[in-house]
């Protein structure tokens, strides 16, 4: 029984690490254009909170969140402190 629990723990741990890596990966993301800029994710930041900071009054925040996710090729909305995001100019 202990062996089964140990194997289950290792499998769950590895799955979590793979998911964590895929959400924070910046490989394959095109470099920012002249009208785009980088931000560094701070503890407690979410895509929603970042979108609120960059949106104008007439913009739909849901479209901003989606645009951030697409531009940065995020497979998950989860962000990590220190992660670098590109803020597109055409949100």
C-alpha cells in the first residue's frame, strides 16, 4: 500500500510540474514589436488584474484577457511571480 501511495504521489507531482511548466513557458512566443512592451508578473497578479491596468474605458476586459493569453501563448490563466508577459498594442 505504501508503494502504491508513493507511486501515486510521484505521478501527481510530475503531472503538476508539467502543467506548471506549460503555463509559464515563453518558448515560441514572437518577440515584442515596437508597439508592445514587457511586464514582469508580481505576486498576486492575474490576467484579469493586468487587463484592468491596460484597458481603456470602452474596451471589454474579457477580450483583453483573451488577447494576453493568445499573445503570450498561455495554456492556462495561471501566472507565476517573475514571469514575463508581452502586452500587445492592439488589445
